[in-house]
């Protein structure tokens, strides 16, 4: 997936093109149950990978983007499996650290909906190699050449060193990549109760923020998208996810054509604050709401990371806001219709055709297992008539 460009016109020496996007965070080996039920009753598990940031990296690389994943793994078999598997998706893994003293994290989960009490996850990540990430072990230069840097609140919760790293990477500085930040609140990681303040601080330093309505209610006591924007006025783009209902995007100063002015670019950011126009009045947002398609869910995991990947892919391509949201929904649908956390995305032409549907056709879209056409032969692999259904 990574392109190459000559470093000197007079020689045959080549260097990799810089990544479009860097994802930084912990990846773990995930063990998926062989059948529904309590962890105590599941007889066997299938090995996979899991981790919000590496999920996004894999999806974007599979969609044709140049992506680098930055993390740390143990110098063990699980760490080797992670690096090889993520690299096999086309992700640049050359910046991954290998810690000889700390293990790679692993976890086991049931296949029930994460929002239900029946869902169980058993994490074995305390003291993991990833928890030792810090400004010393992950220099800023590791991420500085990307157009977009994608982070999540999970990394900030792993350790004090990890929080220091995320603060360092989101600090205003010349040439900083556009920072994408997914709140990704995991209550079990925030045992000191500091999540509301820390996640709010980090989100306010980002350019693009993803947050679920359910997360905002738990963290800050607000759920309505407009109220969430009131809590987070600083990001240029705020994506409020409503699960199966859809998503609402707030863009400051965006054009009526769908926010074409918001482009990934290096720039010097002043102290984050709400942008104001003439007379010190706040610059109004453009607000775009797009419903989610109907999806026959196979496993209710990985959708949030996939949505972020689809939205970021469309952002890198300069698509308008409605298309960005629709591509987020489509990538989420790909994740929801497979058993694991990482799904092969639909071919770009296939996704573009669906994202370009008129409003009435989009609202009747019904996606089931196999809709991406991943099992089809040939380079087009679209399979529209067989894989996409409308009522």
C-alpha cells in the first residue's frame, strides 16, 4: 500500500512516501468466542487482533491509503502476530517498538452486544508494552510527517506516561498534523475517575473529534448533539454518533456544499478556542445529519473504529460532509456484518456508488453479510445486486 518516491534524481535510491495518516495506540491479541454465552461457558476461542487505533489503520490501508501504525508490543509471540497481521493489511509497522521486558496485551470477550449486561470482556493488559509509551519512547518525529494523526482516549487511560504522550502530541506547535481524536471512553480503564476532565481537555485540543451520544451523556451529562457541541466548541469538526440512528457533524466555517474548506493541512495552531468573526460573534457551524442504513448485525463490535476510518478516508479524499458521513456508515456496516473487529472494506467504487445514492434510496438501504462483495471474483468485486438489499 505504501508508495515510493525518489530521494535524488541522479541516483536509484528510493524512500517511502510519507503516510497520509498515522494511528497511535495499543493493539492487543483478541480471543473471540466459538459460541454465545458466558466466558465461563465458552469452550474455545479464535485468535484475532483488536485495538481501536490499529483497527482504523487496517481499515484505511485496506481502502488504499498510506497508513502507519505506531505502538509498542512485547518481544513475544503475540507481539509478533500483531505486527505481522497488521502489516499484512498494508499498514506501515516500521515504527512499532518491541519491549523486551513487558508483555503484549491480550483480551477475551463474549459476542453479546457491548451495550448489554451480558457482554463480558476480560483484559490482560496491565503492565503491557503499550502502557510504557511516553514522549521518550515515541518521539514526535515519529508522527510529524503525516497529514492526519489519529488518537483515542484509550491511550490516555493506559498509564501516566501514555497520558503525557497524548498531551504532547496534541499540544499546539508549528507543523502539527491535523489531529483526529476519538473519545472512545472505556470506563474500566479510568479507575481514578478522571475521565470527564481529561477527555474533555484532549478533545478541545484536537481538530476533528468523534464522540458517541452515549459517551457524552456518561462523561458530561449531555446527549443532544447541539448540547454536546456546546461542551466542545473548539474542534473545527465535531462528529456526534448516534449508533443505529445516524450521525450529526458540526463544522465551523464550512461551505454550504458540505465543508470543502476543512482539509487536512499542516499549520500553526494557536491556543484552541472557539473561532470568532466580526464583532466578536462566534462563527456559525454548518450542521449535517445523515441516518445510518439498516444493517443485519453479525457481531456488534468494531463499528465505531470503522466509522472513524470511513470518515477519515473520505476526508483525505476531499469529499463533502454528507459523503464523509455516509462512508463512515458504510465502513461501520462492513465491520458489523463480520465476526471480528476488523473487516475488509467495500471496494472504493462500490462504496462511492452507495454514498452517491439520493436521499430516498439511501434511507431504504439494507446491508447484510457479504454486502461488501469481498467474496466476489475479479477486480471490481462490486456485487451490488446480490449484496445490497432495499425493503
